């Protein structure tokens, strides 16, 4: 066993069964794992990962280990860790620093501890690890991440990093900001931007698991409810379609005129948040933006309205405004808090405003994460092979990898697709016809 810090290592047997259950539905990654176990292309590679510690992430970490890498893993959210999975990984030689319910101090200490293996490759979900390393390297003395990270890590650590990967939209936005300012210090592959990632994970994965999280937390009947979805990006549209499928009346709030128009023609009621505020029974944010639901909206909400977020950070629902407006607060269950406002209305906040699908449910179904994590594994292999040929920029995976992942998945599903004939290929390449 490597070094680790988890809630209770005796949960490992339960974790093993959960990870095996996940792997059985992750056909593409399993095939990769079998091949890489023989070839060991990651010998000598040290991976520091900051990701949700779920059963699917475990399959990815074990794949990298079997490929020869040394792996350290920290949680990418204080509430998303599945403690039995973390325990199992600890017994499998992964340096894992994660437990559900970490304080902010513990959260950043865990990330810095994972990075203290002096990684050659970083893997991130949301950018907290990458940003910590960059703050330390650039001497940006701001925030708890810098304060904690700089005590445990030297500015030299970043020099040993050959490349990194990023899993989610919010992380990619942060990386692009670093790149724009000329401060990104190593190449990073935006795995999120692969079609076999965002079209499936963000849409079908988050769509289903967000509804799952809300139902596990509240057990409300969705049929007949008015569900307000903020953001009609890949995550938001997944949620909107799934909520409609459950019989809810869905209202979409968007800032992008094209996406708002798409939502309108796809049959959703589209309006702004101030109007939607008075209509909704359930509010779900999925924008990657800050203060999407704030005081003026809460002031108009119905008694009993439920507030949930599926965007990466707990900034989309203004917790400060909710606290300011409330005169009382009580816990209904582990993931539901009731806020009573001055006029007696009650608002219910799920999962402390953190991603409801990972805190109140188990995150995305394994079958979807198979696609995302096959892309992650292939991104790490690409970096291990040729990071030195890349510049300190944000890259996408080549289209050929998308095609390969999709083909393998179709094969596993037993789905045949049509093949272009030579004549058709020629026709599609010609201008004279
Ligand atoms: N919960 C999960 O498991 C999970 C999975 C994938 C992505 N995410 C996160 O979900 C968030 C959204 O990701 P995405 O891939 O859908 O991004 P996206 O860029 O495709 O969509 C975000 C949408 O929100 C809209 N928006 C921005 N500000 C808004 C506002 N104030 N009101 C209404 N709409 C607004 C944007 O115009 C955009 O259409 C990100 O934070 C991402 O990291 C979470």
C-alpha cells in the first residue's frame, strides 16, 4: 500500500465490489486496461490527479497504475468522495487523499499532498490542482489554495510537469484564461472538448444523474412540477430533456440568444430568471457561472421551492444571499436544508449548492464515464509519448481518437454502422460532380 488518507480503510471490500460493478459497464476502458497492463507504456510516469473519487474514477486510476504509472489521487470536491471506493484504492497502491465531508483546509491539503509526488502528468476536474501549481510557480499569493499549497510544494514542482488533462467545462475555462494571459506553463489536453466526452457525459450523464440526485434527496414527484433549468449548454439541455421526460413542465433560462432560441424551438418555455423565479417548484443551475440565482430571485420564489446546482462549483446559487434572507435553518436530511425566510416562506437547498448529482447520487452512470475516461487514458498516453512536441497551450484530442472511442463503444454495444463506398468517398471529395 502507498501513502493514503481516507475515512475508513476497512470499507475496501465494499469498494472493490462497487469498482468491479462499474468496470463491467466500462467496455472501452476495460479493453484499454487489458492492453496497457501488458505493454506498460506509463513506466516512470508519475500522475497526480484531482478528480471526483467515484467507482468510475477508480477504474481509470487502476488502468493508469496497471499501465506502469505511480498514481496519487485527491478529491475534486469536498462532498463527492465515495468513501468505500477511496478505501479500496488505498489498498491497491494508489496514494489517495479523499473523504466525504472534507473542510476547505483538508481539501486543499489533499490536493497539495497528491502533488507532492512531483508529477510528470497532472489530471484535473475543475482546475484546482493546475491552478494551485500555477499560483505557486507564479507567486500569486491569493486564496486558501496558495496559502496551503505553498507550504507543502516548491515552485519547482511545476517544472517537472510535462503535461496535463482537464475533465470539465469550468476547468477548461480557467485553463484558457491562463493561456490568454500567457501564464500557462505546460500543455493541457481539454478532454471535455472531445465530442465523445461532452455530447454524452455532460448531456446524458449529468442529465440523468441530476434528476437522480434530486429524487434521492427529496423523493418528490416530478410529474406536473415546474422545473427551471438555468443554462442550455450540454449539461443544461441534458437536464431539461430528462426533466421533461419525467413529466415536468420545464422552463429554460439562458443568456446566449442562439441557445435560447434552440430551447424555444425544442418546445421549452424560455424566459429570464426574474420571471422564472415566481414559476418554479424546482430550480437547477448548470451554467458554470456565478450568482445565477440570487436575492432578487429568492425573494420572488414560492414557498417550498427546491434549489439545486449541477455546475462545477457551489457558486451558482448565492449561498450568501440565502443565508442573509433566512431567519432560520434546519436540516431535513443529509443533503437537504430548509431555510425559513422572514415572511414564513421556506426554500430548500440541496447538497449545499454543490453538484447535486455527485453529492446526492453517485454521479454519472458508469457506461457514460467509460467514454470520458477512455479519452482521459488516451490523453495521458499521448502526453507520455509526445508532450515535448506540444507547447504550453490548451489542446483538444485529435478527431481520430474520438472516432476510435466511438467505434469501440459501438462494437461493445453490438451496433453496426454504415461504411462509405469508394464511390461515395470520391463523391464527397469532388467539386465538379
Ligand atoms: N455535475 C456534473 O457532473 C457535471 C458534468 C459536466 C459538466 N459540469 C459542469 O456544468 C457546468 C456547465 O457545463 P456545460 O458543459 O453545459 O457548459 P456550456 O458552456 O455548454 O453551457 C453553459 C451554458 O450556461 C449559459 N449561461 C451562462 N451564464 C448564465 C446565466 N447567468 N443564466 C443562464 N444561463 C447562463 C451559457 O450561455 C451556456 O449556454 C460547468 O460548470 C461544468 O464544469 C458538471
